[in-house]
């Protein structure tokens, strides 16, 4: 079976996000001063072949832990659906 994973990787809330801070500052220049605390992360989409959803979930979780997210500075969340 083929599954599609939608993965969001974001910096931990305790970690300074310089890119998000710069974008937050730029909001004021655009007249959008009511927008605060912008956080910038990554969105990753991938396909995985697996026997079932449980195996696909395990494979995506392993990919996130070992390659796609730096667990010291980032957290991740993903959803999985059948292709």
C-alpha cells in the first residue's frame, strides 16, 4: 500500500527563532502590527510504501527522528493517509 505523509517540523518553543523574529518585525513595516510571535518551520510531504498504516507510521517516525528533524532544537508532527 502507498501512503502520503504530511510532516511539519518546527523549532522548539524554548529555542530562539531568528527567521521568525525577523518576519515578526517586518509585519510592523507592512502595517500588520497585530501579528506577533511568528515561528518559521518546514513542511515535508513524502510517499511511503508499507504493508499497513502502522508500519507506514513507524517508517515515517523513524525518518523524522533520524533525518528530517533535529530533536535537540525541533519538534515534529505528521499525518498519514492512504494515497
